[in-house]
C-alpha cells in the first residue's frame, strides 16, 4: 500500500530556490531479508512495489522505525541498491532509532517515505574514483552499478576492521581496481582510507578524474582539503527533520553565501562548494 505526498512550494524561499513539488511515495514495505553484517551493522532488503522502481543512485529514504510517535521523526537511510521490487539499506546502530529498527523481524511491515534527494547525473567514458569509509561504502554500491558499464572505476575502501568492510564481493564483480585499508591491519593496508591516496601516481590520475566519496565527516574533510581544484562529490549525512526540504533542519553553509538543504539539493553535493 502506498500514497503520494505532495509538498507545496513556498514563495520567497530563503535558499533562493523552490521546494521540490514532485510527488513522493509513503509505502508499507515488507522486510524480506535481514542480514547481521557485524555486531552493529545490519542490511535490510525491503519489498517495495513503487519506491524500488523510482530509486536512483544518490537518493535516500526516510523510515518510521516503529508504529508509535516515539521516536517522532523518521530516520534517513541511503539506498544501497534497488532492483525489481526490492530496495536495500545498510545501517549502523547509532542511537535509539536505529536500535529499534535493528530489532525488526523478517516479514514485518516497515513504513518508508521516498525516494528523496537528487539523483546523480549520468556519466560516460570517465575515470571515476570512488572513496568509501565504513558504512559509507553501502550507497556507493548503487552508484557503481550504474557507472561500471560505461566508465573506468577505481575504488578505495576503508573501515575499522575486516568485518566492517561491507559488500566487497559485490564490488569485486564489477571491477578489479579496488584498494583496501583497515585501521587494525586485518585486511589490506593498515591505516585510514585516505592514506591510500598519497601515492604520486594515484594523485596524478585523480586530479584529472571525478571523485565520489561517502563516509565519516573527518574523512570527507581530508578529501575536501586534498583536492580543492576539482569537483569532489560527497554523500552528506546530516540530521534530517522532514526530509522534503521544508524545515531546513539539514541546511549547510555554502562558501558563496546562503544555505544548501542536504535533503533537497543533496545528499550528494560538491564538497568544495560548502563549509564542512
């Protein structure tokens, strides 16, 4: 079951733009597969008859974690993949909302709003560097599925340990160009994922390429500082209220002045255009 939610435009919007008026779906999906990836990381496959068909890389969904109003707000989750009548989310338990969601059982209905945010543009015949840290690797999978046929991908993934290097088997089916790091050295090079970018030949190639990155804010800050002369597209994670551009609770400052709403103009934005 689903119905459309329409958001009205407002005049004199303080972002100097308009609020997205396109319809979104509120759908009662069903949890058809629950995967415990590690102690704190879960993967959910949700049966969806409408959102799955509309979802594009870069977009996200808002999920009501239970049937009550406590907690009141939905929680945002990047779409890790979408196919046929299924969407996949991967999340880490961070607080009360995700702790409640992690207790869901297979077969249970889950209330989902989406897809939200801007879809990413199409690219062809490009060298694309994709940098992921921790659970931030998940939404990059959906991106790679769309890019791998017509582009040359170079993947750099890092996590605390090998157990948190998620979805590697799927990525390896798309490309052999994967470099890995773990903070404890249990897989790949010991250190952080940004340590993999210091080789002279890698830096030279990146500077004539396109970068997508998703992971912790400190990781995004390092990448932003390192590559100031080219677009670096980062998947931002902000606390969201409405998720539809109305409340401005997720606004971040633009370097040129004004604000950018992560839920509406993002969540994937050029990091060199904002203050983080």
